[in-house]
C-alpha cells in the first residue's frame, strides 16, 4: 500500500471522538486518536497509564502498515456503529514517554 492509499484510509479517522488501535514492536493494543495526517506523516495522540495525559507523536507513513482491528468498535453514539476500527502497525519501537 502506498502513502496515498494509507492517507485516504487514515483521514476518515481524524475525529476527537474516535479511537484507533496502534501496535509498536514493543507494545501492542494501544488506544490513540488520529489528530492529523499528510502524505508523509500521521499525527497521533496515544493514551498513557497516567489519566488525562497523552503522548503526542508524528510517525512517517513509510513505517506504518494500515489495517482493521476487528476486536474493537467505534465509540461515537451519533454515528452508525461499526464493528471494527482502524489499526496502525508501526515498524519500530514506541518512542519514550516524557512526563
């Protein structure tokens, strides 16, 4: 999948009410919000173990595989329920969290 195809799938999930699943090599099944996306980078806000504190990162699309997570569903009650959500698989370790 090239960057334009990834961009097309990711842009649909830029919504503060929706979460996506993110897998790194060293951590899996993380909840995140897609805050922005270009044809080069995707901006993510990843939930941490500290309530109300998120890790904000930008990852190159070239290091990400786009897939669907069938084990989660969408959250926004004003939209039709989807029994899957976007999954981003990052080819690399999670960047360190700085508090």
